[in-house]
């Protein structure tokens, strides 16, 4: 139906069904579908419409990890085909797999745009208790643009440090037994926590954020 409405072209429908692994249930009544099956069906309908601009709200909702990976790969294919895709999503780390830009909204306005193709500064990122953070502050002068997330993760910008200073800081973090010490730029989930002061929990969602690919 969607193929007929938008393009009058059913030639891609079978390929879409196979690409989204719907063949084993596509002939069943929709009332019998699970949430994940319905979600794939809605996604398939959008692909069948084949519009140049696509708006998708929580397209990953109800999908298991395998199907999240599947839909993410199809989104990358659509992007490479020249489609403009707007996606609202709360799977923050997943956005880093396919989004070109991530827009953070606050009070009805774009608060920050994270362009994933632009060079961004690297940070030492580590999980530290309050006591460990106090030890670190006593032993190392933290720059003013240090980012603290949820009171337990600290992100220290390293762009102004020499290589020797970076090594010294790394060894210091290991000395105070910091967990999960990595080096890299902030990701979408870290920007979210930085701007909104919290991360999503299973208990509920905050709707002031929209992420756009």
C-alpha cells in the first residue's frame, strides 16, 4: 500500500521484507505481531515509501540488540543513498553508529549541535568515586573545562598537555585505581548527561531531547 501511494512501484517490496528479516511473519495478521515485529513493519513502510526526506520517532523502540544493529545498518544504507533522515531516539550510544549530526534540544530550542564529522577534543575519561576525585584534585590541577558526569565519571581535556604530561596523568589515574580509563572524544550519551545532568533510566524518559541524523 505504501509503495503504491508514494511511488506506484512494488518492485522493492520483496527485497525490503528480506532485508528486514520479516519473511517468516509478514503473512500473519498484524494483531499477532510483537512490538518488535510491528516496529520493523513500520520501518519497512517508510522504506517502501522511498521519500527523499524521512522522519522517524523512536525507530528502535521494542527492538532487541540484533534488530537494533539491523535497522542501524539500513539507516546507514539510506544515508549513503542520499536520503535526509531525522531520527528522535533515546538509544544514545546507538546514534553514534549512523548519525551525522546530533541536535540537543532544551526549552524548545537547539541547545547544542554535535557534528560527528568535525574534529573534537580528546579527554581522559574515567569512573571515579567522590573520594578518588578528591585525591585526584589534590594531586593534579584539573582544567576549568573538565566535565563531570553524574558525579561518578570525569572527563579531563588533554589538548593542552604534552605527551609526557598525558602519560603522567594516566599513571596517576591508575595509581588511584580509577575504573575504565579511556582516551577519546565525548560521545552522544556523554553530551546528553553533561547538558541535562542525568541519563535515561528504565523508570521514565525526559522528552526535552531530540537527536537528528
